[in-house]
């Protein structure tokens, strides 16, 4: 199994090498890893002991961040090393001040792993939600380093539960403890013989609550709003934007719209603005226009979305007409209804929002139009739905304290 696994990683690495000249993400994966070991040699001497957190990408970082922040408070003398596998996580959070050192995770080859672990000598290792790299997990466990998984979720279709994943699931025995998001995950792990498991919940609930408490005032957004009701559409993709613009053009209600696309490259932003038949402006050039006169504001930067939702009476979260919806909790925490596309069922928080009446799934433009019209014309529905959304978030918070308490006991 070890030989086959290493061969698969080698083939994956070759694929990255071949595609790098033509693919920006692949190129970044390679160039970013070239300096990892020199980064570690320079940075690891800053602290005597280190806690290592690994996140696949940006979403996992948001789940790991509350735990990192709490451990920083409790153990200020201990260094925090944060690694990412994906450029989409590293490029955005490489300057995260809560970690003493941020770098890419070297590819999971035995020689890389031995070098990495020998340099860092982590006091503890924490893997967030996904990614079970065999050589890393085996080496950490073999060296007696406490190893934890947090915000883990095991769905019924997880590869570990398929015939082809049975032999690989043995890596789960490397963990000293797994903190899972729900009872179903715990039961599925029990079926695999994994019993060092606790249901802690999802740390994202704690994270969005912290974000909402620290939300920033945004001058140009306040000028744009100028007393109007606001719909914020966050993390949108072209299929979302096509329907949203169609509704905006067809319906004449007085609401103003803020669209924060998932992809903010120049051509995409221009496409949205050029397709708009209502007065529109982009955030970065709001100072050159009269934002009060615009009905559509397009956000062309990263990092504002969580604060934008504070201005909304209604939110639309994108991705549901593609691979899956983005973070609905960032909007729900502000006590507003959340609308999204049909591909939401793999996301427990979205399913629960729908069940409680705080979220609404739409399958096509006709349903989106009907739902928006109902909410826009019934303030009492917006109020009750928003209350259901924020109540759900508040009731689901607390995972961070459960996890940190256990980690500190073993530290």
C-alpha cells in the first residue's frame, strides 16, 4: 500500500510539473514550495516549541483560525506553524498575524516528510477537516507527536467508506483524537473502528460570530446604501450573476444590490459592469463616481464580504449552481435570510438553515424570482427568517472551547 500510495503522489506531482507552464495555480504550487525548507530553517529558531496546524485551503483555515487564536492566548510562548496545500489558501493568508510562520506543505514524499518533521519538531499537530496525507500522519504518530483532527466531517459518500478506501482508512488510527462536526460522522467512524472521537461541532460558527463582532464600517458602502434596503450577493459565479442581473433588470423594486464575485480578475468585473442595465459602479473606483446614484455596486477586492453582510436585509450566497455553495454562515450570523442554489445538501449548515426557515434553496431563475419577490414584499417574513438564521448560528457555537480544552490537557 505504501509503494502504491507513493507512486500516486509521484504521478500527481508529475501532473503539476507538466501543467505548471499553462496553469497559474499549478505554477504557484511549485514556486511556493521551492523555498519552504529555507523558510523553516530561518523561522523555526524563533520559538522553542511549535504547534503545527495544517489546512488544505482557505475554507479550512477559517475553521482552524478560532482554535489557533485561542491557543495563541493560552500559550503565547509557543510558536504556531500554519501550512497550506493550496495556493488559494496560502496566497490569501500568508501574512496571517496569528501564526509565527506560514508556508506551503511539501508534497507527501517520505524524504520531504522526514526533513519537515525533523526541522519543525512539533509539540502537537492539528489537521483541519480534510486531507489525510499518509506519510505525514504515519511519521507524526511514529514519533509520538500528539495528532488531532478538528472540524472533521465524514459523509456517507466519503472514500473511506467505499471499497477502494478500506485499506487507506487505516491512517485514521494515527490520530490521538478526532473532533467531528456531527453525530453521523461519529457513527460512520465507529463503523470503521475509530472510537477516539468527540462531537464538538463546527468551529466556523465561532469564527463567524467573532467576525460579526469585529465587522468594519465601510464608508463607500454606506454612501451607496443611502438609506435603501440592500441585497448582498456574495461569492458569486457566472451562473449566479446571470440570474441576479436578469432579476435586477426585470424587477423594479427599490432595493440596491452589492455583488461580491468569487473571481475578481479584471475581465470578470468588467463583464458584470458591462452587462448591467442599471447604474453600476465598482468599489475600487467609488471615489471617482457618485455611489449614491448607483443601484449596483460590484466589489473588486478580497476580504470585505464578511463585513458587507452587515448592511444587508437579504443575502444570496453563490456556488449553488456549480460545485457547491460557499459560506452561508457569514451572512446568517447577521440575522438575515440567505438564498442559494440547489447544490447545498452536502453542507450541513445550509440544510439546517432551510429546515429552520432561515435559508431558501432555489433551483432556477423562476424560483429565485418568486423567492426574492416574496421576501422583498413581506418585511415580517424577512424578520422571522432572519431571526431563525441567527438563532441557529448562536445555538451551534462553542466548538472552539471544547477542542481547545482537550488540546491544552494533552499539551
